[in-house]
C-alpha cells in the first residue's frame, strides 16, 4: 500500500510539473494500479520462466534414474578435458561396466536392478573429486573422466571403486569391470580415447570381471 501511494505521489508530481491538468483522479489511480499490477505480474512470470529454463537445463544433463550426470553432460566435459590434454594436462578416463547385471535383473526384478544402479552411482559419485566427473554412460555402463590425472592415478581410482563395490554388495551379486585409458598425442578425437577405454574394459570382462585393465598393457 505504501509503495502504491508513493507511485501515486510521483505520478501527481510528474503531471503537475508537466502542466497537465487531471480532472478524474480516480480514473488515473485505477490506470496506475493496473499498470503496476501488470508490471509486477510480467516480472513474476519472467522469473518463473527463468527458473523453469534453468531446471530444464539441469534435467537435460542429468540421468533421471541415478541423479548423476548423463551421457550428454559427459560429452561436454570430455571435449573440454580433451582440449586441455592437447595442451599438456594429463587426462585419463575409466569405463565401468556392471558384471552379470542382466542375470541380476532377471532373477531379482527390474526394481531391484534400478536400486542396484543407484547404489553403484552413489559409490562412484562419492569417489570422484569435484574437479572430475563420473556419469552414467548408458545402461549399466559408467564413465569417469579424471582431469589432471595420469594413468596410474586412473588405475588406483578404478581399483578403489571396485573395492567399495565389494562392500556395497558383500554377497558378490554385483561387481564391476573397469577399463582405463589415458590421452596420448596420437589420439585426434575423444572417440579414440573412449574406444581405448572400451577395449580395456572388455579385456577385464574377458578375464572374468571384477578387475581393472589398462589400455595398451599386457597381462
């Protein structure tokens, strides 16, 4: 009410200074009130639209099931980290795949399978430094992107994650296979780095799972 009176006073002063005579002050009051209400309403709606847009942007980069970054977010991060790697900053990625997840789903049901993925996401998220990013790459695959981290650091990170998964699933019903790959000057695109990690991950699978393999290393 005080603000409205203030606006009315300012309006009156402005009109008097302009030499404009107003005969119907009630009509003017109504016009000013409508104008102010409209302005406030537009501002309120605009703020709501900004909030919803930011919410939509967050959702577009988030996996709906686990609440962790999704593949789209991964692509944005890895492109930036790959560009930094070309300037000499070490960059290592680890691709994890859940061992025997189909069998787990078939015997325990999809709801239990979803809960298991959430638990794995929690382990991965808690193990990842803020400067790095771990995301759900797709299905039962997760990708950790470790900036300023040499390959040995990637191996240690992956083995620590596998150890924590053992504690999360003490019955051994689910384990992870991890493939570690580092950026090299021969890699001209992030796809080559991801392919190297993927190949290493499949080598871990072929070894029986629940282990880590590093691209380019023989066992």
